[in-house]
C-alpha cells in the first residue's frame, strides 16, 4: 500500500508555526518581487482571492479583510519541509519526496484499521514536532492515494486521514470523483474528456484502452490502470539527478549598470554550482540570458542568450569565469534589464566523468579546496556567509521581498526570541 502525506496550505502553515496568532486568520504568500499570490490559507480562499492573482488588484479586499500578506521565504519553507520529511522517513523503509510539501510512503499491507491508526499517528507526530498540519491518504496506487488524500482533506469527518483499499468502496468514490481532479489530468485534457462525455473517474475507467491510447497517449492508459488498482507509476525512493539546473530572478529594480548585472549573473552561477555539487554532477555547458521588461512598452526592448561549452566541471570558480565571459558577449549598454539567469546543462556523473584530453585544466587543488571550504562554512552558518568577490556586497539585483518573515531556523541573527516576564509571587506581593 502507498500513503501520500500532503502538508496542508504549506507556505501559510509555515508562517503560522512561529506566529500562532495567525491561526484562523487569512494569509496569502506572494511570488518573487511580491507580484502575485502563490499560496493561500483556507480563510483567504473563502474571501475569493484566486491563485496567481496580481496582488495590486486585490489590495482593497486585502486591507478591508485584514489579510496577512507575506513575501516568499523559501529558506524557511525548505528547512521545515526537510524536517517533515525526516520524520516521515522514520515510518517507512521507502519514501519518495514528490515536492516540497508532499511525499509518498510505502506502507506494509494490513487491515484498514491498522493503516488508519498508523496514518493518524504520523499526522499527530508531524503536528506535534513541526507544527505543520498534514492530510494522509492510503491506497494501492499513487493515483488512488492522491484521491484518498483529497478526501481526507475535504471531508471533515475523516479528520485528515483516509484509507482506500476495498474495491467496492473505491468504485463508489470514483463514481462521483471529478475527472479534472485526477492526478495527471490537466485543464486541456479535462476539456477534451468533457467533449467525449467523460466527467467522473469512473467514466474514464469505462473507456476502451485503444481510445485512451489514441486520445490521451500512454500517460492516460497508466492513469486508468492506477484507478483500477494496478500500480503503473513507479515508486522512486531515490531522487534522480536533474538534467539541468537553472537559477533566474527578476530584479526588484531594473538594472542598467553592467557591474550590478554581472553581480547578479555571478550570484546565480554560484547558486547553480552549489546545487550541481549536491547531486554530484559535472556540467559541460551553460546558458546565460538577460532581458528587459517586456511589459514596459515605453522602454527599448532587448533579449539575448548564449550557450558556452567547456570541459566538465563542478568548480564554482571555473563556472563563474564562463558566466562572466558569456555576459560580456551578450551585454548591450543603454537598456534597463529586468531579469537575468544561468542554466547549467549537459551533466556527467562523477563515476562516469569523461575528461578532455586536449584541454589544460587551469584549476589547481587550491581552487577545489577553496570551494569545499566555502560549501562547509555556508552550510553551517547560512547561505552567502562567505561569497565570491564578484558577487558584490550590496545585492541591488535582489528581489523585492518587503514582507518576508524571518528565517527562524537557519539564521542565527533571525532566531526566534522568547521573552520571559518575571512575575512576583503572592508572598512578595503581600510583603510589598
């Protein structure tokens, strides 16, 4: 059996962990540069604030209903996510971290009551130790586990946990379960299925395999088998290395100065290099791109990218040199740049690394030891505690995050402070 653990309204819940006064109050979390709504609490959803809404369009509603607004704090969210996953790994021999707020666990087959009790226990422990509420669905396949989690979250009587193992019970649920809510069925597919008269999960299961293959490809056939209780989506307990790593950000303010643009590119490159080393990969090509604000029709527009090829490396210093050279080739003065980014590509793993016989390696052991020291210090004391000089000291390219909460769990200077007020005892008050 497979269990799906889904953190409820994860970003909003993270903000509540260190501010309990927010419980029961509407919360929205904004995208980079505080532009759009990317997460909402149930209370904010009830007010009619849609996902992806430009925040300025709902400013009056937010102020009138006293909605709590936060900038994204991925450092906090990522750390709390890791803590949740650490707890989940204690309850299953195999765990697949599907996203920052979801994970699949393998449960040993047992009675519905035994599996339900285990799910309830996991939910209680995560809430107690991390403060994040979760919903848990248990079923024979991943797709059915997703449906079970949906029921656990939407049906108050289930109290956050649902087990779907009985075939008759599953059939009953699928009769009324909307096809558009099925994992892997997108909006376009939902519209196509509606034109075919398919509205529920049961309707999809009733279609002939040949028709599903023709209209929905092999992906649709896998979904049908999963709904029938036949595991067709592989359980991946080991995360596959990424085939490309990208870091790109829109600037809080448009940048015209080359120096600040270079600092942004170097910072993005450093971030990519750290992620590259964490998955033990070496990159042999890189794309660097810059562009202006396409929404500002009153300004001249420019967009350009370039791909650099080089001997496979994971060394930050070597990658930064390539990034700076790439920027020099595509930069044009006289434009107000809004976004820049770096993409590392063409990966090789360390155990299968093919070195270039004809290229002289300009890096020595000193450079590699320096990068190792940077990683160790930044892992221990926080990102960018030590940085390369080319990154600069003042992040003019940084995102606008005017309403970011503190990184309570990862920065010493933002650690939670607890003030204890000393009160007089009754005896002291009497003597006074």
